[in-house]
């Protein structure tokens, strides 16, 4: 057969075609799956891009300053709002409490109570001291006239009345230390506050020895001699020095006295007499009120005499704790008030009347050192009396430098 006679053959590989068709079918399915997956990935990418755009937009808005310039910032972490507020409030409370504790513990000036001031420029923290000069009607300081020597009159009770005839008595110690003539008008067993609006010999004759009635009796005013009536009513129970004091008050010209010193102890506190006046009692029936009207009388009637009030010395209550130690007078009340209230109210009165005040409760003595200067819970020993004299001399000589200039 000739080659040209051979017919053209179409070569068909059925197995190959089927295989190809099968592969093409699988390929199409795979491509479809891939296309579907691609679409989903694209959607996710698109969503991610949108979220990123939103976050970037929010970050740009938040980090833009007043001039509109964006600031660089890292990714932000979101915290639950409730937790954030609680943390802030807790921090604020802790900081506030810490600040209050710091101010409380560091407040004020620490002062050694043994170091008393020695001149006009010295300062003692937590002190009621108020040392004032004698002034004229225009407020100018008046120098004392000591041509005939220094003369001092004393009004009070226990501190100056005890051991009055002894060299260790306060009045005699003052006379020696100041080189002064001292007229001791203190009455042992007396009080500053009265129990009645006026002395009633049938109720309480001792009211005649309280400060107001003693001050009134020292003037030239015509007043009833309650003092003599009280001595008569008390008889043998009258204070042993009463006659001597009555003689001084009725004969001495107080206009010639350079200084009047007033010092009452804690007797009113122990007796439960009120520390200050209220609407229900007159002035003279309280410690500070009686002091007020008595000082007013002395200032009016003896304007050329300087007045110095010394507070009660620190005293403990007469009650003891389980260790046998006396309990603080700022804890025990015999009436309505603790002892420090008597001191603070007396300070207010003297300040209002422009009268010198020497603090024997926080400065001369205090709760920490008082036991060293007391013979019991309330009465001064010899060392305590010396400290009182030192403080009184300090007040007496406070303005000497001004007058020397």
C-alpha cells in the first residue's frame, strides 16, 4: 500500500481524555473553593482594613492637640470603666488620708517645757502667756515709779497662803527675789467663785473671801464689810490669817501699789464650781466670771497699778489608776469642766481686759513634769514654788529693757 493511500487517523487516548476531564473537573472545583476562600479572606481583609481605618481615625482624633497636630502614640489598651473609677477613687482616698496624717504628725513647733522665755522676742508654742505693760488712757506704756521701792499686793488662796510665815512661803520668796515689799492678802481655804450672788452668812460665809468681794473691799468705795461679818459668823473656823488680811484691805492705799498679783489654785475645779458664766448664773458664781468683775473693779479703781494674773498651777485629779498614779485633770470632772477649761477661760478674760496672764498650766508646769513639783496631786513643793517665783519675776521684768532705752 502506498503511503498516500493510508487514511489520516485521529489518535484518541480515551483514558487520557477521561483523566484530563477528571483533572480539569477537580481543578475547577479546587479553583472554585480557592476563589470562595479568597473572597472570604478578602472580606476579612476589607473588614480589617475598615477597623484599622476606624481605629486610626479615632487615634488621630484623640491624639490631636489644640493646634490640630496629631501626636505619636502606641496602641491603646482598653480597661473596663468600672475598675478604672474604683482605682481612681481608692488612690484619692489614700492620698487624702496620708496628707491628713502627715499634717497632724508634723503640725506645730516642738518645745521643751523646761525652756521658758527670757525676753519680749522669745516665743513658746501652746502657751497662754500674755505679758502686757501698764498703759495710760491713750495706750502708751507707763514705766513703774520705783523711787520708794517696788510694792506688790497678792490676792489668792493656797499657793500664797500656805506657809505664809515661812521663808519657803511664796510671798516671802517673792519679797526676797524681787527686793519688794509684799502685802499678802491671800486667804487659805478660799475660792475664786462665789456660791451666792451676794454673801449670805446663813448659807456660806466663805463667799465674802472670794476675789470679787476682796477686790471691792480694797477700794475707797462704800461697801458692806462682808469680810468682817464672815469672820464673825465663822468664829474659830475662820482662816487664821483673816484678821491680818482684813487689816491690810481696810488700811492700805492700793493706789500706791505698783503691782497686784492674782493667783488662785485648782480649788474651784475640785469643788466643782463652774469654770465660766452661763445664762443661768451671774458672773461672780463662776471662776472666770468672778475673775472678770474683780479685775474690772481693780482696773477702774487703781488705774496706775499693773495687774498680773497667774493661772492655777498644773494639778492632777485626786483619783488614781490601777498603778496608783494620779489621773489627769483633763479626764476627771468634779463639776461640768476639766481643769484646763478654767485656765483657758481665765486667759480669755485677761486678754479681753488687757491684763497680763502667766500660764502655769502648760509652761511653768505641765502634765509631764508636774509630779516633780507637787507634794501630792495638787500642792506645790519648794521646787514648784521656786518655779512660780521665776515665772513671776519674768513677767515683772519683761519690759525693763524698753524702759531703760
